[in-house]
């Protein structure tokens, strides 16, 4: 290893020593040396040595307090996928535990499926299965994603947005469910930074602007609180902390709830950590005596913990200076769990350990999600239901006996009934909320007392409409399961009739004998043992009918398009057809031509045609992002066809230009004079001041060719104060 690599290892070693945990330093050093050697010569997009990535992932794992095997696996998590080392090599050199962790992380990131929806659904399911086997797999994956987000600037802009959306929708909610708050909040903040950099910067500036004043006020409040509590509870151990709400948390309230920054009461919080649950409630009473509490802003997560086992008392109060702030009160053990979540299981140095039963309880939600997916076949339904189950927003409703039922925001009384027990949900005939009869699509609010009305009538069961009312995947799965078990013959008949009716409605027809053959093939593709099972899945709601009909329509259109193309290619002579846009399509005469808006091709540019479904041929620039680089490797290569401009036909075309100027008087006049001198027709022109005080002029003109347009752009660039002139698509 070179000097830098040795220095990096010593840095990680210092982090490990500062935790006072017992690590297998020999194993970790061996894994580090293997990581450096295996990735030798490899570079990341940022041009730094590749080993820096697994090294930083391992540092995050150290910070979370995981064990030696987890650190070694973090260092080696990319070697099987990106180097010549195999899983067998890892097992032989580092043991089966490390190999299983590396294999679990590798499989999550190495999945290929036919559609984006299916890929995401299967990736989520694979991740949950890996979590169920060994939770350390997903913690390493979260650390991997966190470091990738920290270095996301090196990726193309579209990739940044795609990764940020996935992080916000999948990885941050999983970190929340596992209770790893620092990772969850940083993932969310980094996602918003790339998805809405303007909004992110605005909140960052607002926090920085108010920071000195608020810090001074909060420090004074902390001193007063400490003094009062010392007087009231002299023998009680207490520590105090300040907390600022994450940028993503503020962003959601400002932009999603349309609230002003100063209308958000929990941006700043004081945290009081004490030694017992009883003292938490004693301190709460003293705080409400010291400060005026804001109504409906008290939450008791001690008696009703969050699904990720988070416990704390939250109350929002107003200081004497009129500044609202939140007070969080918890025990040291609760604070430890709030900071490290499931990772606290490995932090033996604090003396906080969990037995297997406790760990199983904390991971029960993973099994519930997995079990609920067994009856759902549609990828989009699986994705939607998993995201609902991972939602960090919850409501708490109460049964008449006083049991608290925890459900995601938006859940209905149908979800409540099935959350109590499957038998209660199946026999439900109605519900009462706070003593009043409500409809079964009533959305639950925190604190409501809900009574489920049931019947003992034989043969009674849920309605199929409940599948559209229920929100949780658990309730949907139990409804589907009931229909699947109790109404099989009815499901088959119902599914067949519904499918045939929808096909007729969408004018999809088959010739004699084609229909049964096609359904048999489709059933096989969808992993059903027979067409009857396929029909039954439609009948009990396991498959969304709209998705199936769309797929059948696409298959029919594809089949018809292929037949037309085969007929076209039997023509031996090449027809040269002029369109109104001056485009020649090789092999097709008198067809409808449409210039694509995604790239707005102009005469003189290299182009290609795409045979659309019912809208003629769409013309794209050859370097358009929507055109495959290698046509033969495209999904449907036969639909791409040669096209070129007719050099004999001279036609003008419209194009929109955007010109940036240093702001001054007379810019629009100068632009119009330049256009008049070139005798260029103008269709529209507009100008406005930008946020940075400069001026943008957008003008739509007619040009005869690409060269003509370039000369117009060149003339604009010579206008005083112009610093960026470009063609834009509108």
C-alpha cells in the first residue's frame, strides 16, 4: 500500500478505537488490503481511486457501531461485482458471515428485469428478503447509498435526479423504519439538494440567517430549564441538547403544506435526556408550567412507540420572547435507540443489547410486507403498497378496549378492521368512529376510537370494492387471500368475463383460435400454471385488469406493426416521398411525417425515423437522447427507419432561441434591429429580468436551414451584453 492508503486505514483505525468496542482488527486490515488490491487501477466518475468508495462506506458502518464482519463486508461489497474475485474467494479468506453479507449487498444491486416497474418491485422484494435474513445487509446498503449520494455531483444530471427520487422513495423510508435517524435525514437532505437545488438553498440561507439569534435564545432557554429542573428534581440525572430540524423536514412543510418558514414551530428543539420513564413525565409537567404549550402539539411516543421503536415525549411551547420551539424528553436508552435504531443492537459498549425475541419483534414488519406481496402479481401494485407500508407518517387509532392500532396516514376503517384480525375484517359490516356510524372509506385520524361492527352470518365476506378502499398491503393481501380461497370458481368466471368485456370495450379482437392460444402464452409469461389461474387472479384482484388490457393492446399493435413492416420490406424499389416538412422516408411512400418535439430536428441535421402506433413516422435527430446509439440493440429495431432531408425542397421552419444579456436599456430594440437587418420573419418575442438581475430574451423566428439559424445566433452574439445564445425546444 502507498502512503495515502496507509493514512486512510489509520484514519479508520482511529475511528474504531474511539468507540471502545472490541473489533477483529486483523480481519478488518486484511479486508482493507484486499479491497485496495482488488480495485487497483479502477476509478470512479469523480476520477478518484475506486477503493475510496468502499473505504468511506466502511467508515459509515464504524460510525453506526456495527461489528467487525459488517466493516469487512463494507470494504468488500463491490469486489465480487467489479473485480475478478468470487464469492468463494471471500468465503475462503474471510469466512461465511462476511461472504453472506457481501453476497446479499451484491444481489440487491445486480438485478435485470423486462420493465422498470418490475425491476423496482423485484429490487424492493429482494432487499426485504435480504433484510429478513440478516439486517446488516441493508444497513451496509444504506451506507453504500449514503456515500453515493454524497458524491452524486459527478453523475449526469438526469442520473442525479433518478437516484435522488429512488433514495427519497425507498432508501430513506427504510432507514426511517430501521430507526437510523442520521442516515435517514442526510439521505433526504441530499435528495432534495439534487431535486430542487433552489428550494434547498433557500432553506439553507434562512437557517443560516436566523442561526446566531436563535442559538443565543435557545442557550438562554437551556440555562433556565436546567436551573428550574435542578431546583425541582435535584437528585435526577439529566443532559441537555439542541436540535435543528432537517432541511428536508422543513422543505416538506414549506412547499408541500404551503407554510411560511416562521410558521413551522418545530424547527428548533431542546432535548432533555433523563434516567427513567417516570422522570420523563415529571419533567413534562414542569415544562408546561414554565412555558405556554401550543394546543394539539403534544405527542406521547413513550406509551405509543413509532413502528421503528422510537420513543420520546414531544411538546411544542412558546418562550417568553414569543418564539415557538419543541421540547423532546426521553431516557438515555430511548435516545440511543433514536440515534442508532436497529444498529443499536451491535453497540455493546453502551451496554444496550437486545435478545433475539426483541430483534424479531422489531423486524416483524419486514415479514408482514413480504407475506402481503404473495397475493399481488402486478408490479405497480407491489411498489405502491410497499411504499405505503414504509411511509414514515402514521396515525394512531384506539379500539373500544383501549388497544392502540398504528396505521399509515390515509388508512381507512377497512385497514383498521384487518389490522385487528383477519376474522374481524372478513366479518365486518360497518364501523363506528367516536360512537357515530361512518362509511367504510372513512380515513382514520389520530386519537379516534373505532368500533368494528361484525356479523356471524354464514358465507359473509368482504366486497371486491374493498381492494380500492384499503390502503395497507396487509389488508389488501387478506382480502385477496379470502377471495382466492373461498371463491375460486367464481373468480375464474368473473375474471374471464371482465377481461373479455374490457377487450371488447377497447376494440381488441382476435381471430378464431387465436384468443385461447394467446391467453395460454400470456399466462405462462406471467408465471401462472394455467389460464384458469390467470383468470382467477383477475377475479380476486391479484392482477389489475387495466394493466392486462394495456399489455394485450400493445402486443396486438406490435404484431400488426411487424406485419406492416414485413409488407413494406418486400418492396424492392426505394420510393422517395416528399412530405410537407421536406423529409424523405426510405421505403415508404406518402406517409404522415411528424417532427419530434424532444429534439426539434432542423434541415441539414442528421435524422432518423421511428414508425409510431397510429401517428405516422416521427422524425428525430440521430443524436437525440430518445434514439438508441446502436439500432440493432434497441427493443424494437424494426421500427427505426432511414430518413433524410430533401435537398431539392426549400422550406422555412420555426425555431426558438434564448439569448442571455447583461441587463441594460434597449436590449429588445437591438434584437429586433438585428432580425430586421437579416430579413428574418419573427413569430414571437418576449423579455424578462432574471433572478440574478440580468435579462433573458426568447424569440421564435423562421429559418431556411441549420446554417441560416447558426448565422442568426452568430448575429445575436454580437449584440452588446450578450453572453449566451442557444436554441431551445418549446
